[in-house]
C-alpha cells in the first residue's frame, strides 16, 4: 500500500437492500461499516484487510476499545496499527472470502483490552522517534523500541526506503518492518542488507544478517547470509536505527540461480486488502454526518508549505446530490457548503474540522481532529502543485476569520506571487488582530504600503504609513515609516513641496534615532527634490550630506570600479529587457553613490531603461531633471536627444525640435552635436528663437 490516501477508493454507500446487522452490545456507541473482498486463503492463517478512518474523539486514545466483527456480533481478530495523528485510526483485521461486510466498533470507555492478534500477511512498517544512544545489538534495539515515541505505521510494499514516510527524515528514528513472504521456490537464498545506521534481518525468529552501526549505506551486498527457505510463508523482521540525513534501509535477496541481487519484491509478500469505508452508525440515528480527509496536493515557497486537503463526505442518510445541506468548518476560520470540498491550508498542524449535515428537520454533526501536513510518502518527488493556484484559492478567503498562522502565511504567499490586492486586504486584517506580535507590525505595515503603491493607490499608502508611524514605538522603525511617506509623495505623486516637508521632518524628528540609513535616505530624497527644481547647488549639498553617512567604505579606485560594474549591469539587463534587475542595479548605484545622480551617466542609463520599457513620460522627466540641475554635465546633449525622442514618441515633434535646437546651439563643442543637428534637421530644422 502506497499511503493511507489509497484507502479512499470505495463505494459511496452500502446497498440499501442489505438488512442492518445486529449491534455488538450497547456499551459500544459507534460502529463503522467497511467493505473488504479477499481471495480464498492459500496459506495458513487468515487473510488480512486494513481500514483507516477518523474516530472523531469517540475512541479511547490507545484504541483499546476498537473491535471488529462480521454479521454484527461475531468478533474477528484485529490489531490497531496506529492511533493518530489527530483522530486517525488504522486497524488491521482478519478477513475471509465468504464475508464482505465488516463492522468496526469503538466508543466504549470501559472496554477491556482486546485479545492480542497479529496479522500474518503483508509488510508492516512502524517508525518510532529515538533520541537516546544508538544501540549496536539487536536486543538493545528491541529494548529501545519499547521506550521510543510512535510516529506512524502502515503496510508497505517492500523494504527499500531513503526517507521516513511519516515525517521529517533528519532526526534519529527506529524503523521496524514485520512481514510475511513466500519465496517462489524452495532453495538457498542470499539475504542482504544495506542501510544508514545499524540494520538487522531476522527470518522466522532466527537472526540472519546483522550490520551494526553507525555507518552509511553501501552500493553492494557485502553484508549478507545464505538462508534456506521453502516455498511457504516465512516471517521477516527488519530493524534499522537511522541517524537521519541520510535515511536508507534496504532488504534484498538473491534467489537460487539468480544472476544478481534485487530488493525483496512486493510480489513476494502475502497481500493485504484495503477496506473501503461505507458508513458510520450511531444508535437510533437515521442521519449521521461523517467524513474522511486526505492529502490532495501541496506547494511551497521559501520556508513555507501549503497543503490541499480533500474531504470525502460519508454521511449516512444524506444524498450528496440533493435533498441535504452541508456546512463545513475547516478549523482555520474558513467554511464551505459543498458536499465533498477540497480546501487549501496555509499552515501545517492539527485542525478541528466540523461537518454539519441537515436534511429536512434532522441534523447531525461530526467533528474530528485532522492532521494537515505534507504527503511524506511523496517527499522525494519533484512535482508540486503551482503556487499560483493555491494563492488564487487563498485570495477568496475571509481574512477576518482566518487564524493567525494562516493569515500570516497568506500575506507571505501573496507577496511571493505579487498579488497586491489580496495582500493589502490580508495585511489589513492581520494588523487588526490583537494576537499579532507588535514586533511584526513594522515589517507588515511597510509591506502593506509597498503593495498599495504597486496597486497605484498612493493616497492609501500614505494613510497606512501615517497610521503605522503612529502605532509603532521603536524610533528606527518610526523613521522608516516617515521616510516612506516622503518617498510616496516624491516618486508616486510628484508632490515635491509635501515630500520636502516629510524628509525635513525625518531629519529633525529622528536625528538621534540611530537610524543612519534612514537619515541618509532622507538626504537623498531632498537632493532629488532640488534636482527636479533645477537647483544643482542645493541638490549637490543634499547628496553630499547623504554620502557623509557611510554605508560602504571604498577607496577612489575601488569606487570607480564599483560604479563601472554597476553601469555595465544596468546596460546588460536593459538590453535583455530584464527591467527588474536593471532598475535594481540603478537603485543600488544611486544608494551607494548619490552624487552620481548629478553627474549624468546614471540619469542617462535610467532614462534609457525607462524609454526602452515604454515609460516615455518618466524617461522624459528624468532627462530634463538632470539637464536642468546640471546643464554642464558631459551627458547633457545625449540626455537632450533622449528627451527629444520621448517627445516624438509622445506625438510632440515641436517640443522635440526645441530640445534638439538647444543641444546644437548651447553645446557647440560637444562630440554628439553632429548627431543632434542631424536629428533636428530630420524633424524640419530649427523652430526659430528658443523660448
């Protein structure tokens, strides 16, 4: 069996014509009907079926009240394989070809422990967490097993794993395989093991192969032994004490006359049948809500996982296609009215999921604790669901009711997918939460403002930043919020006078805050404002004040190399139309060397990138700002020609001619003057006296 999810393959409900089986006794308050079809036994012992269900808190924590019967009251041997995680219960039981219906009872707090029973079919894997010293003898392993913490158990197809199928593989654990296999023919088989950590193989109660640890796996079968086997069932026990990272365990054999070793194949193990869940019975109830949950997919982004769970409605007495209404509460603050919904959880954990079923005047509620986690059986597979699909699902959630962990993850997910509208809504809901850590408020508030700007909502961004500055206490964080306000006013709204006041306020209010980087940023903002106004003297003074607050320390030669490198990056990424990277390196350049914003090269490359991107208005503004603040720049003619190109593309040829005429007449010695003259003549020549 690959995983517990496979147990969902089942008919939707039992046949209505089949009469109700008698109840075991009144002490048991819950009964599940399951269906299992096994072939007639070919070997000694009973055939085995296994079912997995959610007990909804009705069963005892250790499962000692679980019983399995046929025909209602005839008990058969069973073993509870695992209880948990959450309200999960997995039970194996004796099955016969003459029976198809089996009844699993639980909900009896006073039930004595059942008679012990062990399946003699299949291959059962049990994993327990072990934090003590690594044992080096089998008897020590078995003693440690009794003290170890159970992680999970299920039937598997073979002993060949490079991971823990029930959780993280990076921690020490003890793996125990117990199986029944039948060799294809009598003969001498060479049994072998390889593993990370110690491994031991026991056949029919006799030690066969031992390779105590610690050690890593090998690619050969040097740890092997010859074992005489008959063509009849044999019991295999395989133990591994894995240190974690790596986790490897393999049981192999070489049959008589076989040329090579192979993993003991799945076909060698006697089969176990998956039982299908049919319905849940509660005494005297005609309508009984019930469901099962399984992992239906997952996705991830840095340091986070989201999991899609499929909920299968098993409610008794309710048609899933009409006549009944369903109300789901997924335990994370979200709901659904679908019959069998899927739901994306944004954080792993145990969730209390509730299904209410309503039919006419009757109603029934089933509540179960569901473990939401990665599908560890598939952890080595590379394929995951698209992140965007999960983000789009989460964007439909009611953020006012979403739990804190999930809401925090939603903000991260929307940021990852650049989905500004839902991020702003989720962040607003999160900022209203009383259980939000105050230490998380600055980062969250700034992220909200960033996405308001991306959504072209500068007024809302300013309002959010003012509220953030008023709310938070650490002076550096308050200074950053205030500087962001100035940045929005300057860059998004071009409200230069208001932006100047904000940057001046930052310098005055937060001068002693220790936020040197923010103070540097305010000086740069003031320099940009004076540059736009054409006052190169004040702009240069502001940039010099910014540069005096050191963020890097370079010699003149190192600075020249750094500037040249940044310029090449901008040119390369502009040619490749990789705008995000081109503008990133422009920003880095301006931050490290703010005075270069008056030199010309930086402005020319930025205006060129903006024009290539298609933002003609922004490119024009950048070119004119530089030529206005520093008309003596060696890049002035090139910038005037670029500005003229912008006017042409904007359908303003006369303005283009004026700029080109200025380039020709005001810069007679510039090496690019001939190009400017040629472009001017191509547009019809001078327009007369410049205004």
